[in-house]
């Protein structure tokens, strides 16, 4: 009997939670006539906001949601790019050191072997 009650309780909770999500309509979405996904990353609403949602909140939740371009301007995103922002400064690289031959490296090693210390 206890198992049956637990199963029924879980079923009731699941049914209530699923119907509550499908019937719920946030007041902002209803007022503005826009789906939740306009302002939120999740199409169901809630959680992280898109740039449009962030700008709408920054503008004190007006009666219209700003376009993406307006949103980026409100958020301080630089819309016009300058190639200098992305290009490396033009400098000449330093000249490479001359290559050492095997003979030179061998001779250096031989000098180290002959070194008797201080």
C-alpha cells in the first residue's frame, strides 16, 4: 500500500509540474507579445538572458524590446571595427643567430671536458 501511495504521489507531482510549465505565461511575454526566447537563451524562458534581454532590463523594462543592434549599443558593444584592433604591429623580426656546425659544438664540448675547474 505504501509503495502504491508513493508511486501515485510521484505521478501527481510530475503531472502538476508538467502542466504548470505548459500553462504558465510570463507577464512580460504576454505584455510585450514576444516569446520568452527573445529575451532568454532558453526558449522556455528563465535563466540567462540574450543581449536583447539584457538591454531591455538595462532600459528599465520598457514596452518594447530593443533590436539586436540597439541592444548592442545599449550594452556598450563597439559595432564598428578598426583593423588596427586586430592587426599586429609591424615590426621586423630580429635576425636569427648563425647556425652552429657539429664541429663547433663538438669543440665546445671538448673544451668543457678539458676544463679542470677553479
